[in-house]
C-alpha cells in the first residue's frame, strides 16, 4: 500500500492543460496519493479544500537588476524547495516549456534522483516547437525527463517530426469524470435561450485565431437558413470583438448569445444539440470530449487529434479545415434526423465512458509513475484495477 508524493506544475488558468492537470491531481488524491501543486496561482479547477492536496505558490522577486521578473528561475527554486521539504517522489509537469526545463533545474539544485514526468499538451510543440530559438530548450526538457506523455498520437508524431525526438513517448489521452460530465436536465433553463422548435448550436473556446470562430459563424449562418436554430458562444479571447462585428454585419444578432466564461461547463453543454469545433489545430479537443460525455455530438475539423476522439459518422462529423460548407451540411443532416441524433447521443455516452474514463487514464499515469520509480505497478490497495 504505497502512497506517492507527487508535485504537479501546470499553467493554472490556461485551457485544457490546466484542467487536465488539476483534475488528475484531484483523482490521484482521492486514491490516497499526496499531491502538491506548485504554480503561480491556485488552479481554477481546484475548488475548496480537499484531503491530500496542497498548494505552494511561486512568488517572483522583482529585483531592479532584472528587466523582466525571472519566473522560470523562481519556479525551479520553489520546486526544489517543495521537493526537499515534502520528500517528493516525482514531479509531473504539464508543458515542456518552461515546466519540464524548470523540473530539470530543480533536479540539479537538489542533486538527487527525483523523477520527472512531462506531459505534452500541444502548444509547447505546435507553436513553441516551431520557434528555432526555443527548439533546443524544448528538446532538453523532453530528453531529460524520465518519462514523457502526449495527449494524442498526432501530437506524438508532430513532436518527433518537429524536434527530432526519438525517445519513447507514452500515449495518455485526456479523460472525463462522469461524476461531473453527464447529460443534465436543463429543460427549464433551455427556454431562456431557444424556443421548443429551435436547435441550439454551441462553440466553446478561448477565441484565439487557431479556433477559427469566424468559421463557426459561417457554419451557423448556413444552418439557420434551413433549420430554426440559435448559436451560443462560450468563452472570451482576442478574436471576440471581430466575431461580434461579423455577427452584426451578417444580421445574426438576434440568433446569437455570448455567454462569456462559464464554470459549470457540463450544465452549459447540456443545453446544446450540437458542438462546433472547426479549429485550425487541436492536439486533442478536450471540449469535444466534455460534450461527448454530456451526449452532445460534434461537427469539427479533421485535424490534429480530433479524429482520434470523434468517430466520423458515429459520434460526430469531420471535414477539412475551412470547409464550412461541408460542416454546415453535416450539421443540417444530423439536426434534421431525430433518429440519427439519438444514435449519436448514445454512441457519445458509450465512447466517453469506455475509452476516456477517469479511472482508466489515472491508472495509466500511475503505471508510468511506478515505472520510472522502479516499483511494482500496484494501486494503494495492492491491486491494479
């Protein structure tokens, strides 16, 4: 009955990686492991006090000799301090830069053999990995880790190609917690957004250019010409003003609602009949998995890790990036056929439960921890299950 002491470092308020890192930490704590979050602020999904979870804030000293506060150095120092004080078994860091590099520095400071597990989520490879000035640093963080995981096969392949990485990379998909993500009864709430004869299409993102939210509007415009429908846009980001202007120019103001950032995503997603995800690139597409767990199919781009998640013609439809005509046609086809909607809904629930369950993915991470520590693969009760 061995209990591990795990230090987790992530971007506490940044997209899917922060969500996955925080939810994983909570699940590990539930299983009896001791989890220490080492970040610059409390992860937004961490919530209230929980047994076996501890938070250590990274504070940056703004010395006048530094032009920019050296956060990376402060993080590495704090990681080393926490590891020594709490006798950590390993660091699990999310994102190669700066976190894997900081873990490497912390290991050098400690002068011991604390293990480092690095999870690649996408931007550290698809964006930063294309920057020639950062490639060597990212490669260092990856190669000096004791284990590396990635959230899709596509991301593994891109990592090898972009950085000439030959080491082993474990495939560990993102997961969904069925205690949180399940079809909610939103019958009363739905009436605030659409009439009974209208369908609700939804998009959730950080409204960055890579999300191609303009394509969402184009798809919806085509769909709304054929099917009475409404569009709910959830989130905020740099492209939001441009999207607002486009919606007004197209005369869609009365059919679109901006909901801003929302915490109760399962409740919000349950309002939708269809999720739109026409991204330029998605290493995985966590929001589509969350929608799937709520019984909501996705129409999206055939890019990155999305095809590993969405089964075309079964749990959603996929089209080439930018092909808004095909996406709209798929949406119309689905929303016009109640039997197909019900079939897709059942397939979504089954796939999310069977292939992306919290227990299965958490066990995979535990197996990796025990492997790098050279210990038997056993749960805290002595049984892998």
